[in-house]
C-alpha cells in the first residue's frame, strides 16, 4: 500500500472510530465531518497544497468586505427598545381629545409662538440613540420645566422624530424613546406628568428633506407643541 493511501486509510479509520464513540449523541455526525476535513487537509498537505488557516481573535485581523455607511438595525430590536425608565413613568390620567379630558386633540396643539421659541427649542440626538448628551439640550429642558411649572394652564406635546434610515417600525419605537426621555427629565424637575403627552412620528415628518448626515442630524429630534387652557 502506498504511503498516501495508507495515510488516507488511517484517517478514515479514525473518523469511523470517532463516530462509534459518539453513537447516540446528536453531535456524532459533526465529529465525523470534522475528522473528514482533517483527513482531506492531511492528504492535500502531503501532496504539497499549502494551508494558511488560523484562529482570528482580533477584529482588525479580519479581512472582509469594506464597510459602507449603514445602520445595522433589525425589527427584532424592537423587543429591547423600551427601558425600565420608560416603563416606570406614570401615564397621564387623560389624553387630549378623550371625552372628559377638557383638552382638544393633539392637532389643536401649536408650535411655540415667537416669544417662546427661545425656551421651547428642539432637542437633538445622536444616531440610533435616545439619550440627551448635550449640555445645551439639558439647559433647554431646565428652561422648559421652569416655564411649565410657572404656567400650570399650559400642556405640552413632545414629538419624537428620527432620520430616514432603518425601518418605519424601528423608527417609530425610537421616536417614542426620545419623547419619553425628554418627558422623564421634565417630570424629574417637577413638571406634572398629566401635562405632558409624548408621541412618535418616526421618520414620517423630516424637518429637512436631504439625505446627508447634516440633514439626518437635524431630523433626529424632539420638538414641542403647546396648548393653553
């Protein structure tokens, strides 16, 4: 028997032996396939076929397709979109437009008039994020809280918006998180939760129509609509 044939026969016996040892186990066939791969590799190596395979343990060692600008978002992420903070906040006892609420529907809420624009400025967010990180935005929220506490007849709709990327369902949830984040900070500063109504428009109402990062940045926002009794 030639040396190559003998080596192949030896590896085949090894594969059969492994299969016998694993009889009755779900991974038995996987072991046979693994042994077969090593057998082929041994034969190819003997006949001069080079191998250069190794384990990859660092991200920068991976050589694959070039990364393009995208957001890897899936609808299954919706299941983890709402945090404990979102769920812990009390809900308003009434909602605008409901019978007995004493409030009209949200379509009757209006943009801040000129004299209040400096207070009710839009809050902006990073990509795929619902956390408020800007000192300027935190100061805006403080000013809004102070105004609402001084004017108990004013009600506020908080509109959560997203940029055009990812699915409509995902962005609807992300817009809700953004609106709830602002609402939560207002409540912590003493604003009556019954005067705050978060709503999400997802990516359906962009502020600007462009497709560049500068446009997306403006569209990732919470903006405010008011109603005064």
